C-alpha cells in the first residue's frame, strides 16, 4: 500500500498529500480513506505546476532521461 511504502521509506508518518484536482483524487472513497488515516489533502490550482515543483522537476528529469536513452539507442523520437 502506498501509505505504508512512504512511511517505511521515509521513516516518517504521512500527514498530508498534495495533488491536482484530477478525478482520481476527488472521489468519495479516496476522501474517506484520507479522513480515516488522518491525512490532510492539499489540492493545487489547475495549470500551476509551480505549486508542485518537486514532482514537476522529477517528471522533467524522467522525460529527459527517456529522451537520452532513445537517442543513445538510435530510436526515432516519433516511435
């Protein structure tokens, strides 16, 4: 489970989670789960990646690494 993995990896209690307003984060079951676990849900404003800088930077790094691997292997970027 995500919560257990995060807490075991960081050795800290998960107190809050930040997400966009995507449908997967706004459902009743998700809200109930967070409430039962005592986790606060922070929602970012749409189209403002600055509010989630760490995750956005990680995504950028992953894309850059994927591009490098494709280039190194000679794979067409449209593949």
